[in-house]
């Protein structure tokens, strides 16, 4: 279901680098054009090669960004958490590339603000501070992407898996016990995040559990020795 929604109700105002730099007229323009859309678990949000019509801001839930690979295998590029926005790079690159270069899918039921591409480009042309905040975000994303590419191609399996577990912990935090990562991933998703096949992910998780680094209960992963995870990640 798609509906118009007052911006303040859910949280775009909680993204200060986006909201605080707008003038009152620009806020009103944004509010008149923004929509809130709800997605069910596993529902596709945008497809690789699709027309980039909207920038999106995740409000509730989790979203995975991934690319389709050889033989049907996927590579998860990012896991999004609330107040992160996505889809804008395809808008900026429109005309130089053919649509979105990734897929976005709801990892769990989620709510997403959708802002038309024309509205975003209008606001960027009107507001230098907003434009600069996007430059900063693009630069940070590019740096993170470069580092991730090196890590996924040069680290050994143990280093890649350790990095993935630390990334999930930093992105989604821990449950009330202070140890269990607050996201439950299938082994295939963990493998796709770590650039390895599923059997290697299962085997390495089991090895980490045997070594007392983590504890595994179904899809729940509890970090027992975070210091060793950091060491394994650093050593690669």
C-alpha cells in the first residue's frame, strides 16, 4: 500500500544531514511529494537494470542490496538499517548507465519513504548544503566499497567471515543479552555477504563455535570472544 504521509510522523527529520538543511518551502515541497510504502519480507523493492524513478529512505525493518552473479549466485553488497537511504546513485548516473546496478529486497517487513527522482534533483539544484551532504555520502560509500572489495577478494575465508560478523554487530547491535547479533541470517545470506559458498560458511561458523569464538543456535549467532574476531579479521 502506498500513501502520502506527513514527514515528521515517522522519521525523515531524524536524518539531520538531509532534513535540517532544507528551507521551510523545500520541506513543504518534499512533504507534498513523498510517499510511504510498505514491503513484505522477501519482496523486491527495485531490480537490477530497472528504471531509477525514486530515491528511497528505509524507515523500519532491514533491506539487503545485492547483485546477481554467475550461475544464479548472489553477492550481498550491503545490509541497510533504518534511516539509511538508497537508490540515489542510479538517479545521478542516469544516462551514463542502464538503470539500477543492484537489486534491493526486504529482508524483513519494512517501511520505506519514496521520493521521486525529479524532486531530489530539484532540491539538490536549489540547496547547496544538501548537495554537499550527498557528495560526502557518495565519497564515504565509495571508500567503504573499495575497502570491502579488497577484503572480500584478498582475505582468507576465516577473515572474511569474521569481518562479516563484526559488520553485522556494528550495523544492527546486540540483543538484551549483550552478545547475540540482532539480525538472524540464513547461512546462504552469510555466505553471500562473505564472498564464499554456503558450505564454507557453514563449516567456518562451526569451526568458530568449536573454538569458543561464537555460539550458534539456529540463525542466532552469539559473539563470545569479540577480541579474537577482530584479530582474525585483521590478519585476514
